[in-house]
C-alpha cells in the first residue's frame, strides 16, 4: 500500500493531500533553519544533564515527605543549567502552568505591593489569580494591587507607558511571551530583553517575571538569558516533551525560587519536601526530548500558517515571519470554522479519535471554549491540540504535535473537514 492510499483510507482526499504537498515544497529552507535551532537546544539540554552528572539513581523515586530526593534536586539543577539561572523549582505538585504562575506571584508579592503587567491583559486564567475578575483567594484579596500597560497597536512594548506606570509600590513586573488567546504577535526573547532593560533602568530591584508558556526551546535563548528574574511554565507544554504526566517549573534567582517554594509547600518547609512518586524518569526523558518535540510542533504551526494563509484566512503569525512560540492562530470569522478545524484535529488523534469535540463552559474562561485533543496526557497541549473560545473573531489556536508526521496529518484532516463544511475552496 502506498502512503497516498493510507492517507485516503484515513479520510484525506487526494486534492487535500496534493494541496498540502505543494505548500510543503515551499517550506524546505524554513524547516532546515528550524533544525539548526533544534540541534543547538538538544546540545544545551545534554550538556546540562552531563554537567550535573545525571545518573541512573536520579531516575528513581521517593514517597511520603520526599526528603533527600536526589532525582528531584538534580533535575532542578538541570533546569537551572538549561535556563542559566541560580535555581529552579520543578515539581509534580505544581499542577499546571497557572498554578506555577500563581505561586511565583503569591510567593514574591506581599500586602501593599503592586503587580505590573507590561504585555497587556494576561492569560485568561490569571485574571482570577490576580483578581481582575473577582475570585476567592486572589492576590487582590490579600491587598496586592494590579496595574497594566498595554502593548502598542503594532505589538511592541510601550516604553514610555511602562516608565510612567512604575511607582513606589511596584514590586513585580510580569511579561507574557506567548499571545495566549489573543491575536497579538508573540514577543521575541530579544524584545523581552529590551523591556526588562527598560524596567531595570527605572529600579533595578524590580522582579521581572516572564510567563514562558509555549516558548521554551523555540529560540536558542530564553528570557532568563536576557535578564528575567523568573521564567515560569507548564510541563504539559514544551519542556515536558510530551512525557511529563503533570507539573510546572519556575527557574530564576535563588531568592525568587525560595519564596515560590515557601508558597508551594509551607513557610519553613519550602523545597525540602515533595515526593516525586515515580515521575522523575519521565521529567528527565521529557526534557531530553523537548527540543525535537518543539521542532515537530513548529513545523506543524508553519505548515498550518501557510496552508490557511493560501486559502485567504488571517493567520498569526503569518506564513513567513519568525517564530517565538509554538501557537498558531487562524481566524475563521464564524463559529463553524472553529468547530470544523477542531473536529479535524480530533479525528487525527491516536487516542479518542472517534469522539466529536463540542464547545463547553471551561473553568477559568469567560466564554464557551471548544477543545480538540486526543492526547496521552489529559489536556496536554504539547500534544497536537486545538482550542478556540466561541466568541468573535472566531479564531482557533492550534499547537503541538509530538512528531511532525502527526502534526501534518492533523492539519490535513482539519483542512479536509473545512472543505467538507464548505468553508475552504482549494481551487485558488
Ligand atoms: C497555557 C498557558 C498558561 C496556563 O497554563 P495551564 O497549564 O493551562 O494552567 C498561562 N499562560 C500562557 C501564556 C499559557 O499559554
């Protein structure tokens, strides 16, 4: 049987496949450049593991209090080496990215302090952490105030606005690298570095925290290489490499990491407790695989951008611009487009391919959201997944793919469903 027949048996028409192959022919140089970045990052991760003398005994496990978990402690040193920071907190007790950001903030802010976001509105779930939308236990309830400076209409930092917004109460400055559920451009590490430099010229003791979700290993440098005091992310996104079954990380200065650890566990206990219950091996192996997994996801994102751009849909980033995270936004302008796209991603999955995704009221979000994922780890968005809030401009946010062939199949399947729904015409 040929590859083409197999695609057909799986529901991809020869027209859709041909359209995809034509687009792919134009992407050879892009993909080669990506492979260069991946090679660099793979070496960086291996070097960090060698430097910290990772050995078989680190892949073991503890239970109970988890005192002297050398696997956990060494993994944290490996993360610190990869991110070039003094310390890191990498734990299965950090339940998700929002939780990691929540403890990074709550651990480092005190009543009377002000938090300043300089990349505009933060990710939806952080609105309740901060108290922008009133919520029990929010920073606002503890007397921590919040201010934000929006990005300029062209997506750049508003340096004048940032300098004006910093006041004697300002303690921590937050920057979100990825666009999240917005159609603004993602911020490059270089641009983040300029913003941090600007903040530090006003007051060099201000803590700069970067929400690094979806950005890890996309470039050869990370925000911690350009002055960030803390970088924060989820292990069921890039750095978990698809193998971490849970978890989050914070890498940064010893002071920031200790403050976060005292919030994660309790004052006094901090980093000393926290059993790893058998996850150490998947954390190490996932980090080892992460650069190549991110490569697969980026190829998928670039492929999707070029396909949907050719069909006339607005895409962010566009087909040719440089990448700073793994997310691809495609605007369909109608709920049916978002729904058809998500059905295609679901139909291409290795797990739960037969289920049909439907919009629902997800906790933490202010509109119905449709999510497609046939993942080995629930909600893992380093695995091929798509989601979209059912509200204008009806954009779908697509990300992940543990392997490039799977990402390719998912995008072809999404295109197939759009063609079948009468929303895409391949005779351009
Ligand atoms: C995913 C994400 C988060 C939250 O992570 P969860 O693991 O879903 O809680 C925060 N910020 C950004 C930019 C994200 O992409």
